[in-house]
C-alpha cells in the first residue's frame, strides 16, 4: 500500500499468532481494540481506528461533525468512493453456460472491451466492471455463510453471506461491500448447494475434463460425504464481500451530499431518519413555522427600531 509513501506490506496490518491471521470475517469481529498501538504492540488490531483513532479528522472547519460520524459510519464508507478504480473486478460468473466448444472440441475463449475473459468453455460467462459504487449495509463485523448442509430457497437469488448487525445494534456501522453475483450448480431436489469436482483425470467426473455436471457433482458430493439426488440445476447467488482496502486520497472522499440527499448512496438503507434524505411533514411544518416566526419577529423588531428612532428625533 502506498508504494511511494509508507509502503506497507500486508503483514503490517494482518499480523498473525500461530498462523491465526488477524483481519478475517468469521464469527467474531476482527478487533474491539481501537487504540493507537501499532501491530507489534497490539497484535489484535486491524481497524482503521487502531492507527487513526476514533477521531481522525483534525484541523478542519467541520472536524467535529465528521468525527461524530465515525460512531456509526465505517471509515471505508467515505474513503472508498468507488471500487476497481484502476483494474477491473469480477462481478458476475455464470457457470450454467460453461461447456461450449468450437469445432474440433476446442475451447471457446472471448474477451471484453476491458481485455478480460468474458467467456471460457471451462467457466462460462464472466462479467467485469470498473469504477463501481459499493453496496451499503449495517454491519457489526460478523458474517456467517450458507453451507452445503443448509436448505436454500431457490425461488429467488440465494444470499451466500449473511451480514450481522442493524441500526439498533450499537456495534454496527454503515459499511461498504462489493457485490458478486452469479449462477452456480445445485441440487434442486435436496435444495442444497453442492461441491462439484472440477479438476482431475478424464473419466473421474472432473468437469474440466468430462464436462458433465451430473458426474462432476456426484464425484464432488461423494468426496465430501454429502447426499446427492442425481439431479442438477443452476441457482442465482449473491456474495457480499466487505471493502477494507482501496482507500482513496482524502480529497476524493465522499461529500456530504453523496449520502445526505434524496437519491444519495444510502437511499436503500431505511428505518432511520437521515437529514437531507428523509423528510417528515411534522418536522417540515415546525421548520417552516420557525422560519416564519423568526421572519415576523425580525420584521417587528425592524418596525420597532424605526418607530423608536423617529420618536427620539422628534423629541
């Protein structure tokens, strides 16, 4: 990070103890220690606040307002305005279209305008994008995942990552995420995701050799000791990944209007009042009544000054 500046390596923040690397999202937050200690002094730290403190904005006119935001807004929300600003990122992967060949049983490989592979016989259709806006959600640092043993609802896209936290959770913050969508093979009878076997010798069921999803899933499920009905289908899935890198320079951070507006970035996060985005008829009436009252009082004050000044001149 910042090769021309601090030039941090990954292990500067992602410290480890007995091969337990800090900074992964499993069942507990990465850290609750928001101190100024560097990794060598506090091996559990991994949050922005660990180095920048919970009040990082200094020497600015609106520092107090910005620092108040850190209680419920993740640093990355403002400081990662766009994802994949230089290199494209994968946002779509459709396994259901894999297995197409040219004449002579040769692989089909296509590339898009960004120079990335948009179709491959072994992988199906791939979608890439640059400069994409993150998704936003309340998040307390805990993620659980849909497992191969879990029943799924295949009538709609299956969310593979379950984010924990909400607006009523004091440990939750509005956090940016990258959304990855796609279609993947599953068991439509047992209503479960499956583990396909992708690579191996021909005749072993490996999809990248035999290109038979039924054989691939049968071999994969047997290897992991899971049930398989013998039928395969494809279900659309969604995967949210927390955005923790790709920090922009301070001057590129989001402006107030990016969120505090009717069609701002947080328009999908409902259930709480946000100035500039939401409005209340009662509050609007109170506001207009206050303005009108102030206007009337100012007018009366002005008239009173005029009358009293005339009285003093006549006397």
